[in-house]
């Protein structure tokens, strides 16, 4: 068994290669079968045991993640392995959620729902997304997908990334850009450089009343600093990811004003399976044919 695949749809497309199946829930194949695995398409998600199994595959050559972020896989890699991520798979779903969170926060949808649960007709005046200045922090494929979905909303967009390029400013200059933004959307990978990026100074540089949208990773934001800004009433936030995660009951972030929280569901839509299936099948075919893989992120 050279291929261990987590998606049954992809395994069906690769039936001529006789792949094994492991989705993180069904029993793992026998050790004798794991000894032969060369290509492992990880189950989607962040269960520690699914990546820990890498150590049990001595002939493994390729690890294909089904997440765009891969910080949880790096500690389990060893010399001779290649790691590819799922760049492109989550663009549509995550961009949709980024836009949904932004609109919901701007128009106070959560507040109206809570008022409705109390039988209250609670009108208020809200900031529109139209005419807003939107800063996208981390302008990769998901950042591009977010901008495409913003195109019809009459917004002004600026973009920052680690490396400057035409139309994209370097993240080193972000302190001077933050006061311009009404909405800041975080979609950076979690690295040592981005951990705590949205800390006390970053948040203090945002204009009063601005909205922080985090669809990246929880630790990109300093939670204590954000809670302080929310409790002061100076900033608003819409978060699909938090630090810690899952956010425990009783955490101050749950009680903070002006915050909308979704439980890390950016990729959990019907758009996932067809895109993940296409990627896994294509990667396995490339490996079988001895062709270069796409989305290789390690070795860097």
C-alpha cells in the first residue's frame, strides 16, 4: 500500500493505485501496511494523532495536507519528506466567511438576532461596508479571493504581504497603513513572524471604531490586547479563530462587547470536497508519474 488517502472520493478516483483509507476516525491500517506507505494525504483538521502517525511510516516521501496552514505538521517532519499544503482548496469557503463576518459585524446581524430572541425591535445606525477602507493582511490566494468578493461592495482596498510586489505593500510598513483602514482582515499564515502580529501596538494603531476580522489563525492576534480594546469600546472584532481554541466557556472574549465569533468553520462548506478531491488525485498522479508536485511548502 503506497498511498494512504483520507478522502473516499479521491480514493475512488485512484482505485487503480489500490490506496488505503484513513480519515482520522476509522481504524488505522496495520503496521505492515504503514511500512509501505510513500504518499499520505492527511485527514482534514488538526487532530494531533493524524500527524503523529507520520513517524510510523518509514518509507514515507510525501505528506499532503488538506489545510492551507501547516504549522501543526512541521514538528512531525524529517529529512527526506516533502510537505505540500492545500493552497486553493479553501479560497472560496474562507473568502465567503470573511465577507459574511465583515457584513454581519458592520450591520449588527448578531445583535438583531439576539434582540429578536427577546422579542425586541432594536433599530440602530450602523457603518456600511460601502465606501469603507479595507486592508487585507496576508495577500495570498485567499486574500485575492476575498478581494474578488469585495469587488461589488464599493470599497477601497489596500493589501499587505511579507514581500512587496505591484499593488501589494510590505507588511513592514503596516503601522503606517492601519490608521487608514475601517476594516482589517487577517489572512496570514501562522509563523514566528506573524505570531502575535495583531498585538497591543498594532491594535492601538487602528482607527477608533474599526473592525478586525480574523480568518487566519488565533495566535496571530494577542487575545488579551484585543479583549482590552473591545472592552474599552474602541474597536470591534469578527473572529473565526481564537487563541485559545476552542475558546473555553467563561473566557473574557465571549463576554466582550462588539465581537462576533464563529467556531473555526472557514473551510467547512460543500466547496471543500470537490476541491480537495481534485488536489489529492492530481498530486498522487504526479507522484506516481515522477512529476513535480504543486504547493510544496517544505523543504522551503
